[in-house]
DNA sequence: TTGTATGCGTTATCAA
DNA sequence: TTGATAACGCATACAA
C-alpha cells in the first residue's frame, strides 16, 4: 500500500507538494500536479486512515447529541445507550460528545436546554427535531452558524440538515401488513389499534403503508373499519374488549403505538381461544418478554443501535475528513422478531 | 481525554516508563508503576485508537481468507464480497490480505492451494474448515506455527482456533419452527424438505432445532413423518409432487437445503390452491426474487456480510493490539425476511 | 511554486 | 530502572 512519502519519492518532489495535489489545494504547477495524480492512480493510493484520524485530532471536535430522555423500557433508551457507546469510541479519537436529554416538554425547560446548547459552541449536532419553539429556534441558530445537523428517528425537511438516519415508516407499515397476511394465510381480517394521542407523523406513515400494502397486494385480506384504528386510552382498555366482542372474525391486529404494554395482554385475553396474531413495533425490554411468552406474535424493529450510533459517526466523518454521508436519507433495517430470534 | 504524554508529566516520568507500565512490560520500579497506574485510572486513560493503529503498521501484517468459490447466486459469494470490502478497509491500515478460493475439490487442486498458503507466511488465517486431507494438513501446519486461525460458517472444534464466527444452526432450526407455527396459527402440519446429499452438519443441526422447538413449544402442531425429511434430487422434483399428493393436510414446509431454487416453485405448484407457507434459508439473489413474487413465504438469513468481515477484523485486532475475540463462538443474527423487508 | 519542519499518540529501540 | 529518540502517515504552518 502506497504512502504519500513513496509517491513523493517516485515523483521526485516533496511530501508537501504531493499533499497539496491530493487534497486539491492550490499552488502547484499543473505539470507537476498531473504527474503526481498519475503516479497516485498507478500505485492505487488510498490515504491511511490512522494517519488521517491522528492529524484530525488537532481540530478538537465537539459534537452534541440531543434526544428524548427515556426510562429503561423505551425505545429512546436503547438509542441513547448506543449513542453513549459510540461516544466512548469517538472519545478515543479525541472527540468530545455532549448529551442533552429532554425530560419534560415545559417551555422554560426547553428554553434553558436550547440556551445551553447554543453556548456550548458545537461543531456538529445529532438530534431529534422536536418542533417546539425553543428547539426550532435552536435549529435555526445552528443553521445560521453553519453547524452541520443530522436528524435521527424523525426527519424534518424544513430545516437544512446533512441527512436523516432512521425508519422508513411507510415501509414499516408495509412489512406489518406482510406479516399480518403471512400469519393468516393471506385471507384474514386485520385491524389497526393505537394509543389515543397517536396523530403523529410516524403513526400516519405506518398506517398509510399498512393499508396500502394490504389493498395493493392482498386482495383476499379484510381491513377492519376501512383502516380506521381502534383507539384506546392509557390504562383503559375497554375499547379493546369491545373490539373483540363486536368482531369475532378478527384474525390479526397491528398495534401501532402501545403507550404502555398492558394493551397486548388485554388483547390476548379478549381474543380468548381464537388464534390471533398480534404485531407490534420496537423490540424494547418489555416486548421481549411478551414475545417469549407468546403474548405478542411478532415485532418490527428499527435498529435503535444504528439510530444512536450512526449520526455521531457521520458527523465525525464529515467534520474530520470532509466526507459527505452516503445518502440524504439513511434508512434503518426493518427487522422482524419472533419468540425464537430475539 | 488523557494521553500518555500527559500522564508522564503528571507522574514526573518519561513516556517510555508510562508505556511500560500500561502495557504490563517488565522493568519498572513497583512504586513508580503503582503511581502511574493510579494516575491513569484517575484521568480515565484510554489509549488513542489512531495512535495504536499507526504504531501497529510496522508489523506489516498479512492475513489469509480461505473460502469456497461461489458464483453470483450462492451464499459464499455474499460472504466473499463482504470479505473483500473489509480487505480494502484493512489495506488502508497497512494490512495485506490474500484470498484463496476453492473451486473444485480435486486432490491435486487442494494440495496446490495448501502449499501456496503455507508458502505465504501468513500472520493469521480466516477460513472455512473443509475437512479434506490437504486442508486438514494445512490447518495443522498453521497450528504448529502458532498462526491464529478463525473459522467462519462452520466450526471445527478439533482444531485449535481463536474463535468461530457464524450461524447457530440449532437455533436457526428453532426460528424456522417458530415461523412455521406463526404462519399456521400454531395448529398446522409441517414437513421438512431437503436435497439428497444433505447429511451434513448444518442440516443435522437445523433439523434438530426444528423438531425440538416444535415438540417443546407447539404441541398442537403436527410434524410430518416424525421429522424424517422428504428428500429430492437435483432437477428431479417428483418426490415433492408425491409429498403433496399424499399429504393434502400439509400447511407449511421448511426447505433446509435447496441445491438449486426450482424446488420452491415446484412445491408452490404442487400445493395448488391451498395456502402453503414455504420457509427457506439464506437470502441469496434468487431467493429475493421468489420472496417478492410470493413463491417463498419467509427466509432465514445468517448475515453473510458479518461472516465475511468479522473474522478478518478480529484477526487484525488480535495481531495488532493483542485483543482476544469477545467470545469463543460469535453467532450471527437470525434475520427473518419476507417480501416487504428485503 | 515548492520544500522543510513539526505535531498528532503509541510503540520500540537504544543509551544511560 | 529509566529517559531520550525515532518511526508510523497525514496535515499544515512556515520558509525558501
């Protein structure tokens, strides 16, 4: 493997000149530049990663990671865990990472957080774009400063960002539909179930993908209530019981947002002896247990570990080496988990 | 983040002394060593990765990757692709990788290959343990030289190796059983199907896991012929047609080894109008297509990309930094693929 | 327009 | 038992 030094010797020039050419910096005679480029191509020059990292240390990069605080049983807990692991890795390359965890959505709390972030002089920011005034204002400040931002879990195209890392929710809905079909021989009746306050982006997209996939690909499947979801409240599952009483023909349900997890148990109880397949999202701790015990039939993952780690990695590569992310939207895998492969 | 230099200053000694202590090398006065250790712990010292890589370059490592040659539609093709990608990455760290692809199992061919490997003075080897005389002899030679070996895809405990990277086949069989149950409401009749020459390790293990999981967890499921597989020949699927004619009650089949892929189509045709779920292994190109078109219901993956990349990565870490692999057996994920998430 | 010198953190050799 | 020094490959400030 060739090094800059070797190329310099072959070209009969100094390392500095070679570096100028390979990094497209001005101040080299065209003929010389041409020669060096030719030699570099000939010896298949690839810059040594360790050398680049070492040199990049001098930039003393500082990155931010802004996310929702999640207790042990939530999706964002898994994301933050992954981010902390990646943070240790990047610290070993001389990068500093600051974490900003949003606990409550109080105005003063968010404003204080935003002020803190603005004062921290970050070189890059990975965050969930929470559309509250304080956070929106923060994003605009970072945008104005030219600080690169990467969004994860939720995209927000109205803000200039480097890229998005997270789930393709429409596609997730389609996978859920495929699972519903798979578990009912392609001829079942399936319903949507969701928590009362689920009029959010990810719910809408998943429901859309689910209904579309069913109608486009599984004509023999019946979608209950034309795709209108059964809505339940935190701690009150009477709507679920009513659903099963009124629809004995129900073969499968896709619970889009759970809130807590009791709803799965309630649904299983309400279904009684009938075979019923229950499909959910996000393999958090509580759901592992329910998959094991057969309460939940299948769960769709969206790689929280990637959502936590990749944004930081991409920011580092962008700032340290000037490498752009590979795509505008980097979608996570849509993993299917059942009792045996968790 | 602290560096050796900073620790040296704090301790009032030279970098060399700090290095000796932190790398457990002899020749340091116990008192001094104690002090340095204390300071290192206090400042939470973690060695800089780039520095280590750079220093490790001087070792001029050379690794080997020995695998079956696979054409575009085979599992080993995906493995080799991943290995080549990782090889480029490691080349950028100053490591040389040599590939040895086994095309045919002729005695002379294997002997020539083994001789070549032995002459190449490798520092480490990633390989599939093919138990033919020439390769066995090669493994013993490497073992005698103290060259670390990592096996992937198939384990071979009789040879001293650093670790195994690959599928837990028994568990894969259990996942297949879970899928069979999921697609038949837990009450179906399911059969095993496999190619004639499948009396190999991975077949045995998968069949074992499959039958065990069914009997232990799904008492309402019926396993056809007590788990004895229906065996078909390359290009001759009469056994498959006979199977469906004699067993109209069949709801699902797990095709353990396919050989070519026509068997899936034949089974779908033989099943006629009945809902039948077909479960297979390994998401190679041809199977993607069949998942899309609905011929195959679900496929179990075993991360060929990890099997190709991780062994090389682990060899590098072992040889460059003296880091042992995290476990004796590193199992790949058992991914479930359906039409919508490939 | 080009060359030289220095530093990033770690490791290893040589000298004291 | 310890210190000083050079080397790995890259980037860059400064000198020529």
